[in-house]
């Protein structure tokens, strides 16, 4: 350790090369934090020199290994733009994107980082479709995409939970439109129906509007009925089927009243 | 930039742009006076060998642009040196911009030089461009003119440095000649008959002539302000119906080096009146409804400014105008244009053309920036939900209420409108928030009450109780569910207090029903005069638990909250004799139900509200035990009085006195076994913005503690203690400490506390900074209040008055800190001289 301290404090002619050598050794041993401190000292000295390419790669990766993903993402990106001919280019691009992935928070919080990570990973996949990391990258993209889906789904479901049914229906509509292939689609369609059903059941009969009196409840029942049909069409063996059938029966019962009246 | 444009056009003329041919790039070389390596420049330009491009074409101009934007080079040119088939060899020619070597500033004091260097970024090594020289010159000229140096002259010279160092460098000499400070001696008008010179001068808001009495505005001449003021003169005419008024000419006359005069020639034109006003295109609102909003009638003096204000008042976002009427009811895409259709005989007929558009509905509503707070905590507070009709008022209210949560910086919540779609009638909403620290730590030690007191307080205002067993949630504590958790431990040689409280604003997440609970335990030891220490064998314990529910109401309006709480407290005495109790061993139970109704629409920042008001009325009740427990309190009261007489009678024998005391203790134990009382409190406060940054807060408070059974009497607990900083420190008996600055703590009530109090206060607040890291405001106050022991003494006008000044600092990690200097104008009870100055330290109290 004292040798390390000496190297840290060293100054003068041979010191820079010595630091590089020692940093590299420490890096190989897996002591990334220590290596990183040495690299940080010599990065300015190597700027523009041929060894800089290797140094910058090690320096960037040491941040990654230290789980300082914000800096590693930036450093790898810089590496990729500074050394477009490097053999490590592909790996650096990937690690830059993966750093962004690591920064993505849980789905219930702001997803700015998630979107950035998706963009970066997607760009990586587009540029290097056959690389060794491509499958991992697409797996990560999937995972991040799911976060966005889960977020939109949870918000729409919360509107259902707090009994704001119109907001819930609208949000699930947007969800189905935005994430057509989502694994949450079945749940989304069910809760859209559930919201529409509850909205219709608790609705007032008529509403005054500019275009005259609207039969509000009837319209809402019809809408709920449509949602139930589209649900059954897609998921005939759904775990929700029993609930759906009960709702449909209720809706039909209510609608019957209108058909006899008119 | 001019240079670049020249080069560009020359190239474009050489090879016609449209005739560009496709080439593959061969080698690229760099020439010119530069110290940068060839590779760096080529990489930076974005050109690389093997790239296919059209020459001439966009790629080349992009390369030049890129290099230009680096602000490192001048004279950038790109040439084709030769072509071989479809391979083009390029050469980049450029030269480095000179760096600043030495700067010499003449004409200002030494102290000012540094700020000039900083403001214009004239540090050594900066690239000297034409732009830098021009902006510096303009900046300084403007700056001095603003300070009244109308005749400022700035000269900048650059001299090339010639020495052995390769890089191009220049020395700069900055000559500043401020000249004399120029004031406006006089402003004269000609051509005005309707409005007097004086009125016109008054209409000029920032340009004023010398007046020794006027202190707030100076008589400087600032050109931009002067131009605006010329507009204000016209506005003054417009407000009086002279809509043709114009400035014919204006001149600045230099009297001498120190003063100038302004001469303004106006043409007033004729006065106009409003004629017929018709609305066109309105289907949602009737003509009558719109007329009521416009409040302008035929025959009124024409006033273009007023007309504009009634249609869309830009100065007030919540103004009562036609635009807001549409905006608040979903018509986001509406536009309203007044058009003059005729102006015969100076009577202006107006057509107000309304394009209503489709009503807009919110499509997606999102929140960004919540790095700590979970979605569900935010989305449930948002009043603009997907599918809802657009309403500006709801957007404003959402911003207010998100600010009130206390998790975000109230000054930085912005609603962004995205993807407006007038065809579909939809709009997306995005609320951008910025998290602030919402946890507070209090760790203090101090001397008081006869020894060292240590306090540890933790309060987490955005806690997440469901994450307390998740290791990864500790960053540093589980956060984001909007729950409040507070722990407080306080201990000295004489007492220990432990308290814990928790609240969840949406119990179950379905409705805004706040659940709160708190548990506390206090152990107090009696002071032993012999050992001068705590006597551990004689103690007084208080244990309490409270459960509360608070529900937001929608009637009468949705700013109301109804809260209910049940609390239980047990006082346990163990050989502990004080003035509070006549019995040394015994107990007392306090079971009470509290119901409160409050309304709060203060906005926007909870730390520094600038508008709205807050009212609260609460009642706290115990069960009326005396109604059904069969105890004859009249008899007990009579017996107690009789015994008290024996006790105080000096002729009684010591044995009788002891017997009487024992009996009194027994009676009191009976009376206080279950505390019987009711308490009613009211408080109201208003916030009004007097000027841009000045907020006035009047506040009234009133409280009353009563007994159901007069024979049982008013309890010695739960009383009001008036005076001082109002901080509820360690207290034994459920007392309420009421702030009244300018007097010592709790000095304005009896030793046993008052049963009625009232208080009036006026506070004027001025914000110094409202940044998220620290909010600081200064305040001045006038207040008065009094506490009484019964309704018979009650006199709301016989109050103790005070006035003073103070400052408050709110930092997210420490809560509110402050100091107030109050002057009490009335004597303390039992004294005859006015109390005078008193200093108060305010810690952690928010209101």
C-alpha cells in the first residue's frame, strides 16, 4: 500500500509512466478504485498521445466497475467519439449504453434516464446488429420498455383505484394504443372494462350539453359493452373471464331497460 | 461570422452548388497558422477519409460550421487540392484566433476592474474575436448609461504580441471614459391641451426629471426605459379616448455636461367613444354573458387598454376576462380578436370575433423530475386528469397543490403543454417538478431546567413505510410514499420524553383520508433539594396515544378538510407533589375527541405563501362523565371548600389541617380521575400581496376552555399560555403555548394558564431569496393578545400590544430558523412599566 501512496504522490519525469504501469496492474487485480485515482492524475498528460486510447478505456471502465455509472457513461461516450477507429469502440459504445441502463430508476419514479438508456441501447443495436452484446442489449431494452409499460399501466390503474373512472378509461386507451404488444395488455383491457363498467353503473341518466340532452348512462353502458366484447375476443381463456361475464350480464340487464323504452 | 459568409459565397460562386458531384474523400491536409494537431482538426471537422460526399455541398459547409463553432479559429476555408477520378483531396486552411495575453483597463477604479473582467469574461487566454470586442464595448456602454453616465465612451485596442512563443496572442487596452453623471433637468411637452404636462410626466414610469424630494426613483436617463415611457405617454392618451395620439418628435437637449432636457412634441388627435359592440362566432356563451364580462357600454370613452384587459389581461393570470372564461372551460384553442368595423364621427363600432375552436381535453398527463417521490403520491393530487376538459384554473391549482406537498420546490413546478391538437381537441400535460430535501434532523444539547438537555429529533416528510425492510431503499432512508414519520427523544436528569408519530395522507390509497397516529411517553422526576439531583423514587409519568383521520371535503368547496381524532392520555403520579395536583399519589385520565373543520387555499409556496387564506375551527371534548357517574359534585365542591377553609384557617389544629388536606386530595383525585372539559379554538389568516414582493398576513386567533359541570370546575390541564416565541417545548399538562412576541415566554397568562385567549396579529413579509436551498424572508409585525380566566374578565380590546422585526430562514435539512426582536408596549401582569424589547429565537415552527 505504501508503494501505492508513493506512486500517488510521485512527481517528475518517470512518474507518469510509472503511474500508468501501476494503475494497469491494480486494474488487473480488480482494485478499480485505486487504479482510478492513478489514472485520473495522468489523463491530462496523455491527452493526444497514442497511449491515451488504452488509458481512456481503462479509466472509463474503472468508473463502470466502481458502479459510478453516471461518469462511466460519459467517459465511454467520450472514448467512442475520440477514438472512432479503436478496436474497443464497440464494447465502449455498449458499456456507455449499459451505464445508462444502470442509472434507470424504479418504474414509479421519473423515467428520463430509462428513455435515454433505451435510445442509447437501440442505437447500439442498430449500429452493431451482429455483435456479441447485441442479444444482451435487446434484453436490456426489453426490460426498460417493460418499465415504461408498467409505469403507464400503474398510473391508469391508480385512476381506477381512486375511482376516477373516466381518467382510467382514457389512460388505458392510451396504454393499449402506445404499447400494443405489452404483456400487461390483458390486465389493461380488463381494467379498462372495469372502469367503463363502474362509470356507466354510477352514471346519471341524462346530461345537458350544447347539442341537446345526451343519454349519458346509455352511451356509457354501450361503451362498456364494446370494451367487454373486445376483451372476450382477445382473451377467451382469461383469468378475469368470470368477472367479465358478471359485468356483461349487468350491462345487458341495464341496457334491456332502454330497448323496451324506446 | 461575416468572414465565413464571404468564404462561403466565394466557394459557391466557384463551383455551383447545384452542380455538386459525388466524391469519395482521399487524404485531408491542414495548413495555416495553427498550433492544433492535424488529426484533432480533421476529427473535429467531421470529415474523414473514405467518406462519400457531394462537393460542393452540405458536408463541407457543415465542417466549416463545426470548426467555426469551436470558437478557436478564424479564416476557415476548405479547398479541393486535387481530384483523382471520384476521389477528392481536401485541404483545410485556418488560423488560430489570438489569445488574450495582457489586459489593461484605464479610467475606472481598481476595485471595478475585476468585475469588468468577470462580467465580460476577459480572462487571460480567452480567444479574442471581433464579437468579444463588440459585446464588451456594448455591455460597458449600456452598463454605464444605466447608471446615468449618458456620455460614456469606450475604446478597445488590441496589439499583437511578437515574441518567441508560437501561439498568436494580443494585448488589449480598454479605455473607459465615463464622463459626468447626467440627470434629466426638465421634461417639456408641446402640442398637449387635454392632458397637462404634469399628467404626462407622471405617465412616464422610469424617466423622471430631477426632484430632490422623490427618493425612490432617480432622474437617470436610460434609453430603453425612455422608449418604453414614450409608449406609456400614448397609453395615457389611449386610456382617455385619444386613440390617434402619437409622438410627433422627441429630442434630447444637452444643457451641459451634467444635465439634459427632454422635449416631446405630441399630437393628441380627437377623442373617441365606444359605439356598438357585437360579438361574432360565440356559441358557448350568449352575447349577454360576454357583455357582462366586457363591462363596456356604448357611449363610454374609448379606452383601448381597458378593452384589451377585458379581453385578455396579460398582467393577471387569473383575471376575470373573456379569454379566461373560455380557457377555464376547456376552450384552449379559442382566440378572441376585437376588430374596429367603423370609426365614423369618432364613434368606434367594434366586432369582437371569437373563434371558439374545439373544446380541448387532456390526453396524457405526466410528471417528470420525481427522482424520489413515487408516481402515485403525485398523480392522485393532480387535478387535470386524462379525458378531462381543459381548464386553466385546474392547472394553476395543481401547481399550487403540488407545491403544498412540500416534496418539491414550489418555485420550480412548471406545467408544460405538449402536442396541442386543435383538430382532435386534445392536449398533453406534463408537470415538471424538482425534488427538494424534505427530511429534517434535529440534534441539540443545551442547559435548561437545571441541567443538560439532549434532544434528538428526526422527521421524514416523504417516508415510505412499505420499504423499511428493503435494503436497497435505504438511500439514505426509504422515501417516496408521501408519509410522515417523526421520532423525538429528549432527556435530561429530570425528565425523559419519547415520541413517535406517523401519518399517511391517503389511507388505503383510495380517498384523500389522512390517517395519523402518535405515541408519546414522558417520565418526570422530582427535584431533590438535598442531593440537588433527580429523586428517582418520586416520578410523574404521562403516556399518550392519538389516532386521527382527516378527510378532504367537496362541500361547500374542496378546500375544506374535516378532521377527527381520539386521544388518550394517562397521568400517573408516584409520590409527586407539585402545585398542579393536591394529591401526590394518584392518576388522571384524559380521553378526548377532537373534531375540526379547516379550509386552506394558501398559495403557492408553503414556506412563503403569497395568497389565499387559511381557517380552522376545532372542538375538543371529553365525555360528560358528571351526567351519568352519579357523583354529587355540588356536595363535593362544598365539602372541598369547607376543608379548604379549615386548612387555611390559622386557628385550626395541625391534625385538622392534615385531615383537611387529605380530604382535599381525595376530592381532587375524584374530580380529576377522568378529566371533563371542552375546548373550542378558532384561527384564521389571510395572505395578500401588497406589492410585487410584499406580503401582508393578518391573523386572528381565539380559544376557550370550559367545563360541562361548574361544580366540577375547569380542569387545570389543556390551558392556554400566552406570550413569547410560541414554541411548544416540554410540557406536562397538554398546555397550549400561544405566540405573542415582545413578551417573555408564557408571561401573559396566570401561572395556571388562562381559559380564554384572543390574539390579533399583522405581519408584513418580504422575501430575500426563495431558492430551494434556502428560503429567507424578513418580516415586521404588530400584534396583540390577552388571556383571561373567565368570561367575566374577557375584554377583546384590553390586549397586550407589541411590534417588532424579524427574519426567517428555511433550509430543507434544518427546517425553519428565525430570530425576532419584539417590543412589548404594555406592562407584564403585576408590573406598571411597559415591557420593552425581547428577543425570540424561532426553531422548527412553520407558521
